[in-house]
C-alpha cells in the first residue's frame, strides 16, 4: 500500500513578495534613522557656534569667558515712564555690550493682586512714618500709592495690558581692570536716567547665558 502524500501548503508568491518588501523597507528606514542620528551628532548647532571655549568664575561679579572678562547686568529699576529711545545708552554704548530684552504678557489678575499688596505695604509704611512725625516723606508715599491705584483701576477696566520685561546685558572687556572701570561708567550713566543696572552677583553664569541670543 502506498501512503498518502501530505499536501504541502505553500505561501502565495505574491504574499511572500509583499512581506519581503515590507521587511526591506523597515530595515532601510532603520538604517536611514541611524545614519541621520549619527549625522546630527556631528553637526554643529547654533549653540555650539556661540558657546565659548571655557567659562570660569573669577569672583562674585566677574567671569572669564575664553580670553575675555565678562560681567552680567540685569535691570532692577525702571523710570516711571518709558519713552522712545530710553534704552539708547545701552544700545549705543561705546564698548562690547550684548543686550537681551525679554517681553512676556503678564496675567492681569495676578498683576492686580500684586499691585494690591504693594499699595497695602506703602500705606502701612506711610502710617508708620506719620506716627513717627516724619512728614517729609508723606507726599512721596501719597504719589506712589495714587499711581499704583490708577494702574490697578486701569487693569481692572481692561484699559491696559501689562507685560513682564527683563533686560540683561553682558559687558565684555579684555582685562579685569578695564571691566571694573567700564562697569562703573555704565552704571553711573544709567542711574542718571533713573535706571538701576545691577550685576547679577553670585549668579553670573546663569545671567551670562540669559543674555546670549539662544532664545
């Protein structure tokens, strides 16, 4: 007797070709992705081009960046009113000064609450001064309180929008002595316009990075 021959089930040629093609495409995609990753690792980014060869801390207010000395400044006091060209002394500074201005919309509710706290603090301080008999500063307190009240009312009536503004600068000089001299001149020039430009003491590295054009 002859045994029955088992019927061999073969995969359709068309189906086998389709699966093989998918595997080939998948492998090609993996190879391409690996090549892209390898390429990207070796490409210089804008940050790489801007980054200095080294940064070292000289003292609380001075950095050595490459061969130069750097002092970072932040604007901590602003004039009561901003006018066209009020930052000209910074932008047209006769020296190596890089400046970055950040403008971010502020939350109106938080801004109103902050103004309320400032008004309360000033009113308390005014009362203390009045009880001490120091009447010379009372008019100054009254002006500040009224100004803050007007700003708060304008915000609550949606007449104005507030923005958080941060101004940072890196002053660069070839020597530490020149940096100290130019720093004093810069601070004095801005104080005459009621702008308080202060070094970011103890935070020089983060301040220096903030003033770089890296967004």
